[in-house]
C-alpha cells in the first residue's frame, strides 16, 4: 500500500518515499525545461535497510589495511571460487596473496562461482555495463550496495570540506554527454527524499537554452559526471553554483579541473571507481586517498604477488559491499603506486571523445554499443592521418563482416570510418584502446 499522499508508482520504485518527496519528483519530472525522460528509477530501499546504512556510515573514515579484516571465514564456506582455490584459506590472511587473481572474464563467464551459496536472491537487481575497455558485464547488485556507494561519495565530499543538505530538493545532477543514454529523475530516500537527475547534454535531445534554464532553476548541490561531460557543460555555458563536482569513469585532466574550479568556484573531486566494486579512492587536499572500510587494496606485479610500498603495479581489490559479488583479489587492469592510504601515479582510463558530423559528442560508451555484437580479442579506435580507423583482432575462428561494421560506425559518426584487421594487435591484451 502506498504511503499517504504518495502514488503507488512512486513507492513501487522508492518504498520509503514520502509526500514531500513525491511532490518534488513530480515537479522535476514536469518542469517546463526538463529533458525528454527515457527511464524510471528508484532506490528500492526498505525500512530495515536504514539501520544497516546508518551502521555502515559509522564505519567510514578508516580504511582496510590488511586482508584479515575481510570476511575470510564466510568466503571459505560460501563462495565456490574460494572453496575451489583455497579451501583451507587462513583466517588471519597470512596466505591471502597465494590466491590467484580474478579477472573481468571470471565475472562474465563464471559468475555462478562468485556468488555466495547462501546469498538471499530475493532483492537482487542487475546492472549491465557496456564494456568500453573489455568484456561487457551483467552485474548482480543489491539496493543496499548502491546506497552504500552513495555514502562513500558523500565521504569523499566530506574529505574536501563539502557536505550535502538532506531534504526534498535537488541534491545531485548526473551529467552525461553521449549520443544516447537513459535519462531520469529519482528519489534518494536515505538522503531525506531528496532528488537526483541524470541528464544528457546532447543538442539533438535537449537544447542548450532549456538545459541552462532547467539546471539553473533546480540548482543541484553537487554535479557528477566525467571529464567529457563536464567539458561539454563548460561549452554549454550553464550557470550554476554547486558545492562540488564529482568526476569519475576516466582520469580528470588537471587543466580541465582548473577550468571547472575557476568557472564554478568549487572543488573538483576525482573519484577512482569501478562498476564492479564502486568507489575505491578519491582526491583530497593531500592526494588520491583510499575510501573504503570494507575494501582491501593491493598493488601487485606481473606474477600476482604484492609489491612493496611505492612500486608501480596493477591495482587489485578484494571485498566490497555487494552481497552478490564479493570480489577476491580482483585485478582491475589499472596501475598505480601505493604508500599507506594513498595512491600515486594512477594509470587508469584516459578520457576520449569525438564529434559526429552534427556536432554531437560521441564517447566510447556510444561506440561500444555498436561493437558489442562483434567478437574481438583486441581493438583500437582513433583518429589517424587518413581519418577515423577501427583496428581489430577478431577472435580466432570468428568471421568479421568489416564492411557492415564500418557502415554502422560511419552512420553513428556521420563521417567515414575504416575497419582494418590486425592479427598482431594488442598481443595478449584483451582491452579496447580509445585514441581521441
């Protein structure tokens, strides 16, 4: 039964919505300058989730520094992957580094070995990634895990002396700049039934004057996005006074961060985050610092063994708050140095984008939607002296219709794209390289 004064369609997605939140959601959705909404979303939190989230909030601040702080006993009993690789895993973490590394392909192809045997699947939801740098994934998730990630973003803000004022107002605007993406308003019940919106700065869907009017009128406290979308925000000349800009998905260039701070008069907080696990670290006045009380971070060499502090290696994470996907020595493909609670010289995804013939921003997410049906062992897309070129190394034994693929990419970008087969591309790597 819906709460008093709250439509059933609202409480179906946001069970804890109240009348003030429902009125806010309606006002945002029906705003005269709102974009064309393409999706509906809610936080799906239940009353029993609130004490759980409050308890997690109290753990924020300290970060996990030893594998003994992970739920090793539970993993040993309930996670098939751990039972297969280390049935006698020491509970003090002394042999933790002997476990093999997990990779993205493990999630894609052997997910049943990663989900705990005793997981309550009644509230499972799933999130599909486009796989812009590797294998696309369908990730099982829980509403609590999503809310806990949001609390970590709030912790990242707090470390930069920024706070949110909870209540029925627009708290967060997530800004995209893509050919197409879901757009929606939603309520965040654990933040006082405040609202968030996801919008897309694509002039084919939303004109710059309407975007300026909508965002300026609703005045979000925080903007989230990535370097590409924030660069487009500057180009659209949207006047706002946010408390902070939270950026992720790709490394924020220093020059762009400086331009954003000068334009909006607030800090730009760069969050290192993964779809598979959520936030890992965030910039602070003292550098890029680890965030999570439930995530153990290692830096490993090519043999998978931990490296001494200060040496450059691959970032490996274990733990997290997703009850359906407890990652165990998950290799991220990103590299950094670690000293104490800080990461240095992070080598993660660099921002890349292109302009279609009509001026629309085209991102790796948009391109990945075209590439998704094709089987590549490796691929590389970018601008070369002769124009836009996609180089691919097809999976052995799989035919590639390069002509049709070139036509689809050319239609997306409104200009010619060449597809070339390169049997030596990428060596043993199975990632997509994007070169703007």
